[in-house]
């Protein structure tokens, strides 16, 4: 008995549970198993994989007993909270998260609904939001968005200097509060 089929998240592990009254056994394929010489190896597949459990006995049967367990791997979640941005204090900003059917933003402060993919944030100070994109079965991924808030009217700021190897490596205009 190779155990029950199971579902895992991308880059997660599954514990296999082999049961036999035979004297010898093997699992295949072995390339995604940790310690395939045990009845209960860990499987780390990157895609859905069928694992075959072969058991041999001493009762005179030259052929092995074979059972299969399927480890289904959910696709990788590509969470995207949006590009970092700048706004003017008090200006509403619509966030647009993606990656999975369910989205949750933290911290929930200053959002009209932190459990939507597209909440509206009204901010007076800089903030970083972490977005969790997830499926009902628990598979999830995170992304962040940094929002810089200027306390001024909408404008275009142009730096007058930059440091080639430092924090301010780019010399470019910064539009604030403009779509």
C-alpha cells in the first residue's frame, strides 16, 4: 500500500506512507525523494508526480506487488502587489494585487477593504503593504509595495544631484500625485 494521494503547494514536501508485509521494497522515481530506502520518504516534486511502491515477498511470488500514490503539485503563485509608487498626502490610491483568487493586505490600516485585490488606500504617511495571494487550500505567496507620501500639491520633482554608487543612483524626474 503506497498510501493516499495528496496535494501540496509548489516547492513544498509530501510525506509518503508505504505499508508492506514483504521483506524488500523500493520507490520510484527516486530523483525527487529524500531517503527513498525508507517506507516513509519525503517527496519534493516540482510538478505532479506518480510515485510507484514496489514490494517483494518471500512467499514464492517472483513479481513485486505494486501500488501508486499521486502527489499533485499546485502551480507556483506569482504574487504581485504593484510597483512602488509615490502619491500626495490624502490622495486616494487604488492598489491592484494579483496572483491568486484570494488576496489579503497587511497592515489593514487606511484601506477601504484589506480582503480585496483592489482596495483603495488613503494615506498621509509613507507605508509598506504586504499582499498575500492565496488559495483556499492554504497555498500562498507574498509581495510588497512601498508607497511614498509627499505632503504637497501634485507636482514633478527634479533632483539637482545624484550619487553614482550610493542610494540616489538615478537622476530622473519624480511625478507626485499625477496619474
